[in-house]
């Protein structure tokens, strides 16, 4: 993803996937509880997050980011995802300066978006190819498979339950039970982000995503977004809400959530 910020305030939901973010201009500050703030590094990695994040971004800030599919971060960097934690980890803490400095220089010299994407993609593919050992294998699994009972899922993969739990934590960064919640949430969020959803469709969206009932859906939504579904729908176009960054056209939304 490449883009800039139209608003000083940015509010992002919980996410199941690790992400690499590099500021090409400007900077960001992570807002914490009780008025505390943390300045973000210009290049950093975050692991899966079970809570929303709120930022204040300098006007004119631009960034490029890479979101890693399941197992992608582990295979590129050789670091179990559960080692990352919820805080931003400077890229220079994960890689030697001889890797980081040339990457940042090439990104800042790039003239077009395509050059930026190709530069970051080539860097990550090179990291992937230089890995000497493959991590313990875990296949990508659709949501329907993830929602199976743990014992059934382990048997299907020919693993013990304990092996599955350890391997899942390495590849995904959160326990299976939490990843299931995030996966279910990721089904319903695009329904609310697309077009002009009405409050009346909330129950139908929750059932389609596999929630037991509306209160179950509301509890998860509040934890992962920091707002109720109905309030989110009312405020999603409000410039002060910080939700403006979530607005995608249909093609962008499909690429973002697929």
C-alpha cells in the first residue's frame, strides 16, 4: 500500500497480519491512553494487534507499507511473529544497517509509485530467498478451516494439538482462538466499509460472518475498533473520527481484504 494522509487523526482497527511501514516524508505519533504519545520510527514493523490504534500524523506525510500474509513475515525475516508484540519495532532492530540504509535510500530516490513497489518487493523477495532454513511448515487455511475445532484441525494437518498451537503462534503471532476472532471480524468489516451500509444490515452481516448473535458481534467489534458498529456507521465519513483513511473504492477494498 502507498498513500498519504488527508487528516491529522488516523484511527485503524485491530489487524491479524504483521506489517512493514516506511515513512517517505513526514512522521507519525502513536496516541496512547492517559494522554501519552510515542513517536513512531520512520521504518518499523508491527505484529498482529488485538486492539485499535490511534495516530496523529504530520501534514504531508506519505508512506509505503507491506502487509504480510500468514507465514510471510516468518519466511522473509526468519523471526517468529509472536516475538514482535504490539509495539512498533524499528526495522534497524531487526536487520543490519547494510540492509536497511540502502533500502531507504532507494525508496527515497524512486520517482514513481511503481518504482517504490518494485523496490520494496525486490527487497522482501531477496530476504525470502536468502533464508537458509525453512520454518516448520503450516499451510494457509481459509476461514472455514480455521473455525473448525482445534482437535479436528490438528488431525487434518497430521499434527498433535500442542504442535499445532506452537506452530500457529510462530506463523501468526497470536493464539488460534484470538486469530479466529480476528478472522471472523475481517469477514464482516468489508461489508461495513463498502458502499453505503445501513444499520439495519448489521444483524445479517454478523450472522453471515458466523457470530452467534448481535451482542457477540458488538463485543468483538468494540474491542477491535473501539466503537460500536452503529456508531461506526454514523461516524465513518466524519473527518474528526479518524475513519477517513478506511475509505476505499471497490477495487481497492477487494485487494485490501482478500
